[in-house]
C-alpha cells in the first residue's frame, strides 16, 4: 500500500517561465534568465533572485 502512495507520476513539462520583480524586469534579467535558464541558475540566481517559477505540466498516460 505504501508503494502506491510514493510511486513517481510521469509528467511532461509543457512550458516554464521564471518571473522577477519589476526592478529586474526593467534591466532585462527576465529575458536572459528565460533564454538561458541553466546559466541563470548556476551563476546569477543569488544576485538576481526570482519571484516565481511558472510551470505547466501534463500527466502522461
């Protein structure tokens, strides 16, 4: 019974967006972070913190 509760659910990422506070949007950080998300996460995430992560998922059958 416990295994039924913790089994992974197959999900597919349809779309994602990193959103920022207004100050960072004015400097184009949103554009750069969404164009190169891995580079943003690795180098710039602590200097320019994100406000939200919007992720649209679809459950695979």
